[in-house]
C-alpha cells in the first residue's frame, strides 16, 4: 500500500503474517550463542515460538500457508541480529505473548489451527527495558535530525516543551481538526452521527491511504463511518467528503489555517505535471489561493505512482499546525468511541484509554497520542519532525514508543 498522508505503523507481509520492522533500525548485534528459552506458561503456541527462534530454517509444514515461511524466517533472523536470542517467553493473554530478551521485550501473537499449523503470527514493536526519565527523553529527542518539535503534558502540566507553539507540517494529523468540528456540530444539533450522505462523487475521490476511493458512486454512508475511516486508516477520501459536509471555514478556524486544502487538492498541487498551478499558488496571497481552488479542483487526480518513490514534493503545500493545537484538539475528541480501533504506538495493556492520530509523508512525520493511565493521570504526547529529505520514520517511531512506555511506568501502569 502506498504510504502518503497516512499514519499506518505496521507493514503487512502477507494476509496472515505481520512483522514490525522497527528492529531494522536497532544497533546490530553479533548473532548470540543459542541459549535455552524459558517458558513461564508452557503451551503449544509458546513452544512453537521457541521452535521458531531455535531453528536455523523454518519447515514449511509448520505453517498453514507455506508462502509466508520466507518472510517469517527473515524477520526472525533480523530480530535475533538486533535484539539477541530470546531468554524467556511469557503468556499475556490467549494467543498473545511477551518475548523477553536481555535488554528488550517484544509482544507477539501466534495462532495455531486444529492441525497445529500456524495461521497467524505477528511480532510487535520492541520495548527497551532500561528505565528512562524526562531529561534523557528530551536529550535523545534533541539528538534526532530534522526540524522538530515536541510537547508532553500530564494532567494539564507541561513536562517537556520543545518549540511546541511553532507550526510545522503534520500531514494527516490535521484530520483531528476535521473531527473536532464534526463533533461540535453534532453537539449543537446541526448534524447527527447516524446522518447518511448519499454517496461519493468522482470529484471527491482522493488517493490512498483509504478504501473509499474505490467505492461505487452511489454508496450511502454515515458520518460515523466517514469519521471512523478518517481516523482508523486515515482515509483521504472520507476526509474530503467530511470537509464538503462541514465546510472549510470552521475547520480553518479551529486549525488556524489561512486556507484549508483537501487531500485531493494537496496531491494535485504536488503533481509535477501541475508545476504551472503550483507556481501560481506559491505567488498568491490567501485570497488569491482561494480563487485558485476551482482550477485545482478541475485538474485530474494524479497517478498514485507519483507519490510512491519517497521523494519530498512541494514541501510548502501542506497543513501546518502546532503541537499545542494538536494536543488541544485530541483532548476535545479523545472520548469518542472511534478511537478504540487504532491505539497507534501505545500498548493497550499500559493504559485505560488511548486516542491516537498521526500523519506522514516524505519529509513529514507527526505522532499525537492522548492517554489515560490506570492511576488517572492524563497525558498528551505530540511530536513533529520535518525535513527536506525523507525521514527515518521507523527509528523515530521506536523512540516515540519508548517514551509512551516510560510515561506508563511513571504512572505505575
């Protein structure tokens, strides 16, 4: 799947196998000597995990689908190279385990069918077992490349603030503003969550991420479904349809944007074939840009292939929002049920409630999470990285995941 204006954090390798690729960015470790893996709650599934990490080559008869043997074997090798050999495996819940290494712990899911064959296997993001504090977190953040900003708030009090009032490109994280306006209009009785729109017009179709761009034209859909797709899979077409329903004005005000662009309009302006239009856009003031919108809308939707090469295109054509604003917005909408679908990089076992929205495109990464700890502490963690070159996103997401784990520890999980 093309990754543009989205916040997907997992890379799918096949229908039944998903491997978290953060381990690719960890320091290389020499292959550890084979050690015995301790099983704290032995069962058939955990024993199969032991077999996987103990075997040089995985037999195809262990799997319901032999096509996934190679990617699983490669992922296993990468994990061992980066984290060392596992020393223990603990049962967390049905089919869910924690693989413990010397300095790391990694969640895993494995499901066997009635013939003892693997139907599902997934390795999650590794968590560093070393304790961190706010000083070390800020020091590590400031050592990361790019034009960056960070805000960590606990119970309304700022723990870390690095340029959080400055506006930066945030890609799909701007969709929090769309959701906040929708919530306000519902609360005012002007719209209803179960309100149905008749369908999607051709002019509303955008590029992935998402699924609605492929829906038939006359497919009725509720505002709840549009909002859920916008947040859960960062559906760009769902976002543009909601902007048409809500209007640009209120969203511009809540995000403090001079001109709100739809995702399709962003793609159009970034298309190299529309260099003439982009030049006009760059030279125009706010009123001039509004007058250009009909021309932007008349241009055909670009090919998805243009945006698949990881190249930074027209970096000034974006949504520029501060971390302070994003924390304000996610705090407004955090209680909506649609946030239960995608926790982002937070571990559901660490928090009682999680609301997440991120955004990424080449040269842009934002991660914004609202969290409620078991002791009642409420956090917002919003970080933005901008660069003229593609960012090492997985490295940055690993750092972010460790920050969330540290905060959970601070609040006693």
